[in-house]
């Protein structure tokens, strides 16, 4: 009996090891790249596609990650600090030695859509889980466009990942759990505008990579699609219809915010500043409208929209109000105004600011502590630098100020504690 | 609309000031100008960029910090010690200037300024820098960088930057203890 049990356990263990081995070797990995992609594109096709590819690459925001400030174009090198170690983006200029110059059309497709590059598995910092939904035509266009760039002789930087995360083949497990073979974004019965918006949101602009929280395996948690996630100590907000409405956006204002980076709801900061800078400011009016229509779940973006009602102020204790008002008048009011109205073209308003309306106070607290550098926006707009007040306000003063601002203008409960502020310093 | 007033007391240029009833929304710059007739610190941009309006904050531990008066409320300075550009030179009992501060003297000797609008801010910034170097001397090779970092934020429309820079560098080099061997 005991021998039989032992045999059964052993069999299960061996099968388990075999299954894991099979996954590891990629036997279960399903490529979404069809056989016909092996067929190379003609020089004529490459030339025509490259033109359109410039826009597709902008909409997919490739450049933001595949360049460093002052670095060679498309040569990569941008560090990504992940919980598992540091990963560097790679050289995707057409240099034959360091870039993708020697890559075939199919190899490029497999990297972008399957997450398997010519030299092995990619890490999901490259948003291939989203790019998997790109159309063949769009991937071809980006391929042709990249191949038309100047080759950059810049070596790739080595990642700093400890064992076992340094074994690229291990990503086969992640891919098994987190990659779907269903790559269609189109939903029958919805308008072309809505569907284009969905394609932009889910495939090209890969919004969910930051705005959808991650599950235990660090894949996008489908059940909380676009409902907001933590990112480098701040919050990538909820951008569902409910979330955008809560921040004070209506569909037209939101479309214009993605173009300009500035609205009554504030100015883009953190990583979204770069998204506007490199990508969404160049969106066509149709694509901006489509993205907004999809996120607000409208089949057609209306000609006129009305902003959602301002949130009802929440009462705070007299102590908190007194402390916060003194801080506000001392260090905020000269720029943001006595009524939180800001200065047009110079300083954002606070009374209508989206950061004050988020359930999570960390974005506001971080700005109070660390400030925001001067930022240039499309259309010659420029927001002046905001100083950080970490040295001039105590944890309690920041908590009081944050609570008072959020309660008065954001309609949020005053729940921020000095301890939470201390952790953010 | 009535403007809410609040009593304010502080120390300016070693002298106790107040309590004076000051609008609670008033910026320090306006308080210095309108209530105390201390018009040395300049209103430039009014939004904390040009640093012509700065004054020295003398902290309880004796160290100095530069503060922008155009964007900092007067009441933030309640109970604190401030030195404006009027309080930099030495004066006799009658209030007559007997000696400029070392920074002021260096700026004059180097012909650092033309119109002089940014000068009070540069005097303040350089004075704070010297205080910091006294506490934390720098290596000689880092000095230029340190001066740049400390004074870059001061804007001079006559573009007198080079002479301000040279004046500060020479003063640091001839003042013992600010530069490490």
C-alpha cells in the first residue's frame, strides 16, 4: 500500500517536473504571429509603411522608453526599477550589431506580440501583453519605420537581476498565465469610434500597463481593468468612466487634456507628463476623440459636454482647518490663489484639481513634499516649477494641509495621518 | 469683503518688530514694503522664480537659509528672525553705514552689478552660501560647481553673472576656512 502511495506521489512529482520543464522550454507558448509573416516585406512596401509607422510608433509611445535624455535616438538604455531588479530598455535602431538591423519581419513581430526576441524572452517591462493586440499592419508599419531610422552603434546595457529572474526563459511561465491568444479588441455592435478607442487604449497606448493593478503574478488584473494602480510611490489613477468623472473630467475636456496636458483639472505630472510629451500630443483629433469616447463608454463623442458637478465639501475639525489655512496662506496662496484659482498659463488651480479628488492622497502629499519641476507643454504653455516644502512643513502640517485641501475642494474624507506623510518623505 | 487681520511679531535685522496687525493673506514682500518701509528686497517676478526678493532667515541653530518673500506669507515668519539687505552692512549708533558686509564689498570691487535690481537677492544668496561653506567647507575643485548651484537661481537681466560669480569665488578663496585643502 505504502509502495503504491509512494509510486503515485513520485509519478505526480515526475509529471509535475515534466510539465514545468515543458512550460520552461516554451512548448505551451502560443505565438500569435501567423506563418505568412515569415514572408519579407518588399522595399516598396517598407517605404510606404514607414510613413504610416511614424504615427503608429508615436501612438504606441515606443520612443519614451527606447531613448534616454541626451542619449542616441532609439538606442535604449532607460532604466526600469522593478521589484525584481533593474532592467534597461534596448537599442531598437536598425544597427545590425546592437539594434534590430538584422531582425526579420517575423522576428520583430514575435518580439512585439509574443514577447520573444531574437536573443530570447523579453521582460514584461516591454508591454507586449498589450502590444499583442496590435494589428499585423500596425506592427509592420512600426517595423518599416524603425528600419528607416539611423542605425546607432550603442551597446545595450546589462540588466541587474538576481537569480532566478535573470533567466529569461523563465518568462515562459509568466507568458503562460498572462498572455491570451484572444487578441481581438473589436466588439461587435459598438461604433467604429468606440472600437478605435478601445484599440488605442488597450493595444497602442497600452494604458492598462500602468492604470490596471497587477495580480500576484504581476500580470494585469482583468477584474480591475483601468481602475488605477500604484506606480513608484504614487497612484496612476482610475481612468474608467467613473474614475475620470470623479476627477472632474467630461469627455471633451479629457480629449483636450490628452492633447495639451493642461486643463482645469491640473497639469500632467510624473510619467503621464512624458506620455503627453512623446505620444498623445501628436494624436489626431479623431484618435483623441476615439480614446475619450471609449473611456467614457460612448459610441459617439458628443459635440458638447457638461463637466460633472463639483464634489460637496467635507467638514474638517477646527484644529485641522486652522493649521492648514495657516500653511496654505504661508506657502501656497501666492501662486495657487486665495480661492485655489491658480494663475492661467503659470500655475494650476487647486479648487478644480484632479489630485485633490483621488481616493488616495499620496499624489497630493508627494507634490507638497517634493514639488514639481518646470514643465513645458504643447502650444508654448509652460508651468513654473513648484517648490517642495519637505523642509518647511512638519508631517502633521502636511497631513493637515492635505486633509483640508482634499476635504474642501476634493470632497474627500480627511483621513491622512502624519505617519503616512512621514513614510512618503 | 473685510480682510482678516492677525497680529504679527518677529525679529528683523536684530530688532524686535510688532505685534502689528497684518492681513493674514499678505506676502512678506508687501509687509516689508508697506509696513516697515524696508524696500531693499526687490519685487521681480512675484512668483518665486527670479529670487530678487529673498531675505536671510536666521534659524535657531544659527544657520542661515534664503527665503523668497514674494511667495511666502508674512505670518510664516511669525516669531522668526530675518535679515533683509538693509541689515547686512555694519552701522553706528546713528544708523550710518560704517562698513559694508564682505559680500557687498566684493560686489562693489568687482563691478558686479549694473542696474542693481537683482543685487539684494545676490547679496542674500551669497551670504547664505558663505555661511554654508563656513559649516561645510568644500574642496577647491568643487568650488565653482557649488557657487553655480547656489546662485544659478538668481536672475540678472543685465547679465552680470560672470562678475557676481568672480566676486563670490574670490571672496570664498580669501576667507579662511571655507575651502578644504
